[in-house]
C-alpha cells in the first residue's frame, strides 16, 4: 500500500519519535473554529483539534467569537503540537505557544468547554487543571458564560441532528435590536388568542401560582396565561444553572410586585428536552416577553435588554 505524498512526512516523523513523546512544530495558518487550527510544517498542512477542548459551533452563540479569540492567540504564530492521537488527516493534541497551553487558555478565558469525552490522553493533573479552569470561567462569568449556562456544543450538534425528526409548531423568533416600550411589535410577531375562562393555578391577582407551569423538560401550552392588559415574561430556567439560581428570586419579585406584569416559570430540565427544543432555548436563563396584547416582542438577549430598560 502506497503512502500519499501528503502523509509521507508525517509517517517518517511518527517513526522517528517515541509514541508517548510526539511533538510537531509549525506555523498556524488558519483557525477554522474555536477548537481547530491548521498548522503548516515543512510545507505540509496538518489539522489539529485541541485536546480536551470543545468550543461553540460557528452557528451557535459565541461561535465566531470563540474562533476569533483562538485566532488572536496563535494565528500566524509558531507553535508546538504535543500529540498522542492521529485520526486520518487530523491530529488531536495540545497546542503550545510561548510555553502556554492554548487549550487551557481558551477554557480559562471562557471561550470553550473542558471536554471530558476528549481527554483520554491528558494526565490526571491536566484533567484537574482543565476542570478548574472551566469552573473559574463560569464563576467569573467570562466570555460565553456571561449569559448564564449556554448549551454545550455536543448537545447543540445532537439537537441539530434531531431537527429533521422534531415535531411541533414553528417557533416565532423576535427581531434583533433595542426595544423602546413593551408595545413595540415585530412584523413576525403574531397575536395569541386568549381563551375564555381562567386557567387553573391562578391566585387572587389573576397571576399563575404554579411554579413551574410545566413538568420539568416537558412542554405546556402557556398561551392561556397571556392575558389582556398584562405583560408576560416566560422564564425558562434549570435548577442546575447557577445563573438561574441567582435570577429566580428576582423573577419572583417581579411576579409578586408588578401588577401589570407576570412571570411564567418553565423548567427545561436538561438540554434537548421537548420544551428546550420547541422554544429554541440555547442558554439558560432564557426569556420570552409578550406585550399586553399577547404578541411576542423579544426573546433571548433582546429580552434581557428590554427587561433592563424596563427596570430603569
């Protein structure tokens, strides 16, 4: 069997070094995403996945930010690749620049996750350091953690693979931009019919008392709670989300204190549950805001902007 010319150099290289001490030196020529670099060594291009690292896909929130951050660290820089795995044309290893583990750096900067499924050749000490780096980034709300708990890329890829089989109504997405009042409507917003009668679980004020409205992870039709004359904030959260635990008391205060505003609590349970898929929840806490006529005016980051402005 003949070796292609593209891999001849790598083949010779692998024969020349011990299996547990393989190091490749080269120049980073491309950064396709937040966990992948292309290194040129002796005129040959090698694609390298950062060991123990996973980053948002480009179509995810922070996907391009993660790519740009990695590029800012090592694009056009001479690096060393300390690797133990070769999969076809791909290397999986540590990328070292100026004696710095770049994989560890992007995790600490809040631009990536520590990927325990891709850490087989890390030492126990490295595993502890990588895990601690992610926890520190989470605690300090660095980078992608500033929105709370974003959907991990492996869950996002799984959700994308399931989209063809997903069922349920199409989710109405709000437009981007700064909202000035609760009555600002987007062209794609559609009124939600308010059925006659009062849904179960309402208190004397007419606001829902059940929390959450749904069985965790399952969908529930909350349209019956979107009432005339009251702003509705649908609050998607999870008990395991640190940012949600901080935000939930604030949402309780809004629900109890503002007569013209109600909060509808929806527990996603975990990622890729029916309720998370149906409403496009890619990070928690996640908000959807409906105006007094039952029209969706904001969701996600736009909803947070609206809520901050409304509180001023």
